[in-house]
């Protein structure tokens, strides 16, 4: 379920809370724009795959677990918005360690995007606002409104 607010803003109740003042998605005409989605657990808001020491410092992370969590969260937001996985037309991926994580991310990505493959851009960046290793920014065309 989702709660839709003014100006096409969508807040998906089953998705992790946004880390700032923005909606999970926004509908504009037949397009659905998802805000950046990270690998947070929707119930606890914990970052999936992160391992911390006793003082709360990040020791390591599991990029495969984070990829799967991000894809799950994207799917949750899409479904709350009335869209489906195959409605994605563009995906921008941000990785904080392109050298070490790209091969694993690319393998997991290929498992999820089989039939309808959206356009994709993958960027290596130095950091994200929270200690996550991957974030997705997506655009979908809503069902029944696809153009040839």
C-alpha cells in the first residue's frame, strides 16, 4: 500500500523511510521518478550487509546483500506506485567502490533484469549520505501508458 500526497508524491508504507525530506517517488504524467533507493531494511531501517565494530564504526559490507536489498526496495516502491519491475525504463546506479563491487553488482543486476532491460548508467562515486555502498535512481513508465 502507498499513501499518495499532493503533486503526485508517493510515500510507500512498506519501503524504508527516506533519509531526508523527499518522497519515495513522484508521478508526472505517465512517468514515475523514484528518489535514490538504498539497501535499508524496511522494518528496522538498518543497512543490510553492513558490519560494525563495537564502537559503531563500519568494518565491512556485503555488496551482494546490499544489491539484493536495493532491488527489493525498488520493487516495493514500484508496486506501491502502481508500477512493476518491467516498467523501469532507466536506472542510474551509484557505487562507492567501482573497482571491487562492479563485477558482483553486475552479476546480481543481470539476475533481476532479464526480459525487459532498462537503459542503465553506473557511476563510481566517493560517498553517499549514509554508509551504503550502492544506491539506485530509477524512472518507470506507468502501466497502460507505454509508448512504442
